[in-house]
C-alpha cells in the first residue's frame, strides 16, 4: 500500500506542534451514537479537531445544534470506513480525500450537496470544489487544500548564483536551468561539482535537487509539466505516455548524474530528501504546503529558506492540488437531515473555516480566507506570497474507486527506475498495468 505522503492523502494539519483535542474525542475507535440532537463529525487529525472546536462552538451558539468531533488515527480511519458503510453506522459528517471518494459515494449513503449549498459553492476555490464532483454532482464541502511547492535553501542557491523563483526543466535538451543550478549546488568533500575531474559522488557534502519517486511532490507535477497526466478523464491510469516516460526518466537521471541523492537511498527512505533539506545539505526540495509545518519547525533559525512555484516544464509549472472535504451522510430522518445540512453550510462558510486558516491547517477552501492564511504564515515567519495565485491548470490527485491501491501498486515498479534497474521506457508501462490491475 502507498503511504499517505506518496499519494496525497495528507493534510497540512499534520505536524502542528502543541495541538489540542476536543474534550471527549476518541482516538482509536468510532464513537458511540451521539446523544439525541447531537451530530457526530469524524476527522483524522488532532490539530484540525482542536481548530474545529472554536468553529463548532460558534455554530452551536447560532443554531442550538451540538456537534461531537471524534478523532481517529489515519490507518484506523480507513479500516473503519468500509465497516461503518456496511453497518450503516457512519457519522453524520466525515472528512474525505479524493482517493476514497468514489468508493464511499457508490454506497448510496451520502447527501448530494448541490441544492443544499446552492450559491455558497461559488465562494470556494473551484479547483478544490471540482475534486468532489462525480458526474456533475457535488458530494463534499471542501475544507482545506494543498499544492506542490519548491523550497530553496537561500545560501546554497545564492552561492551558486541561482534563482529558484522560476526554474525550468527540459528532458530534450543537453542541460537546462534546473540541472545547471543543481550541478552548481552539489559539491563533494573536496568542493568539486559533478562533471569536475576527480568528483566523488560518495563523498557529497551538499546535494542539488530532491529528485525521488514521490507521487505528490515530484512525479505528478513533473509528468504534468511535461504534458502528461496520471489519469485520464475516465480515471484510467495513463502515466506511461511518452510524456510520462520522458519526465520520469529525467527525474531518475538527475539521481544517476549525481545531481540528486542516490535513487537506491531515496527509494529505501522516502523522507531522505526532506531530512537532507532540514540538515542544510540539500539546495532544492520539491514538496507541498502540507510539509510547511515540518520544515519550519525542523529548520528553526539554522538557515534562511524560501517558498517558490514548482519547477516548470514545456506546459509550465503544474503543481499537484488536492483537498479535504466534509461529506454529509443521509440519516433517513428529515429533522436530522436538516441539522446536517445546517452543519455542512456552516463548514462551508468563512466563519466556519476561519479557525482552520488561522491555525495554518492547509490553504482554506473559502476564497475570503486566503489573506488570513497568508498573514498567519507571515506571522509564523514564512513568506507564502508566491502561492497567492491559485494554479490555473494543476496536476490532479488520484480519483476513482481503488485509485489509491492502483498508485500503490505502481510505485514499487517506478522505484526500480530510480534505482537504475530498468529504464522508464521499460518499466513505466509495467507499472501502469499493475496500477490498473490493482483496481479490479
């Protein structure tokens, strides 16, 4: 199975130090049925539950409807979900990601939200909202969204006379701005760069770019920037296109040419590139806004770093965007359904989402709160102004039933490309077949 980091199943709520939890929240198991007149809402993150406490207290004062929030750890969340679907024991409102949306929607227990939210949906980021449409119908109220970003170690980039604000790559060219900057940043124990006589990759003290088989941060954006896509409009895996092969081979070649950490090491340790960046040993890390908390806390005052758009290809910069949404469950009870609809409308409002934005939990789905989120990060010492504009044509996360299983099946084979065992031309079609087979 893929990790949540690999397939965009994470949220910026992860890693928020000192986050509290709601009184009475459960961690490991679903809550008992809520008291009469009380709604149940389930999330997978303590920090989000703490932020929701402020939001839902205001909701209760306004409507008189009480809401209990239960927190279930990530693995248990997805193990419990199909059991609750089978037992018709789902909470009234629950968090969802795109990889699992189709499966639960097919169970027929969700509320279709188009008429419930009405014009309210026009206040949300369209990119995040559209991720929760199936055949034109809306099934989720987006809460927060994340996008891929490029982080730069200021001193390492400046020392190489580089500029990380608009980097590009071109697999068809002998070199390109990304490779040139990564080469100038990379040095071995003697201060030599790749290509210099006597350069020793085994003694590298500083690495250029964090190229590794991360679906969210690297594979998705690079394939899309080259003109390819992970899935087509019918949700079939199609990443083994000529564009996909070109992009993945380019990424693997960065490691083979010593401009990135060795593929054998990054496949074995998916956190290696992030660890090197935190240690000040990596100049350029392509990751996502979901990792900003970890980076800020891990670096502290050790060195200056900055946030930039992802590396652009022939189709420009194509950050991968995903979102977490709140889904409503049909209770087959008109009075309770009315209460659930009020809660969903609140969760889609600026007042309902403001505590999430103020606590830096992902980028807020409500457009009115983007400035609030940006100012909150500035107060925390991080300039996110490079993300002020919502991507026009982002890469998309997994969609469709068992899409997470499909990506998970593919990633092991894709790892062989980075390890130098096979070329992308050879291995990517195999990975695509494995991805499609895993969905059956």
